[in-house]
């Protein structure tokens, strides 16, 4: 196990020295941020609709996950 950790540390160390690794990492962070913001806006929209007339009962069954 110790040998595998040493090899993994060396490989990851050499990988993150290259600019491609940072580009891939930046793209992954942007994609994850995009989906987080989309989910956040959907959550806020459903919450605003639930505060309206009828409350949660007026929303469809798909809105139960935001409760």
C-alpha cells in the first residue's frame, strides 16, 4: 500500500505541473459551478411559487424534492 501511495503522489505531482492539468481543472470547476447555479435558481423559483396562493399543494409532484 505504501508503494502505491508513493507512485500516486509522484504521478499526481508531475501531472499538476503541466498547464493542461490546470486547464482541465478549471473547466471542471466551471461546469460544476454552472450546474450548481442552475440548481440554485430552480430551488429559489420553486420556493417562491410555494409561498404563493395554494402553497405546496398547488405545485406538481416534481416540486416535492425541493421541500
